[in-house]
């Protein structure tokens, strides 16, 4: 179930990017990475279990945006 949930998160990120919020979403995830907020223990671990690591989400969004920008 968690793998499917993570896939939904990746797709949701791509939908946000398609809607024009890709750069803002990247900045949000960069900030999380800088602040090291993606800590996986306690309650956060429960939430994180259905969410991909922030670094993977950044990579997915960047790949998606680069593909979209190359089409234009």
C-alpha cells in the first residue's frame, strides 16, 4: 500500500507542476532538505511511510519539468 501511496505523491507533484507551480514546489522541497525536516522517527515516521523521500520528489519534479520545458 505504501508504494502506491508514494506513486500518488509523485503524480500529485507532477499535477502541481503542470498547473504552473513546479518552481514553487521545488523551492518548498529544497527548503525542507536544507532544514533537514524530513526526519523519520516518531509521528513523522508514520506520515513519511506513505511519502517518498524529499530528495526523490525533487529529482522527479526536476526531471518532469526538464521534459516539459524541452518540449517547448
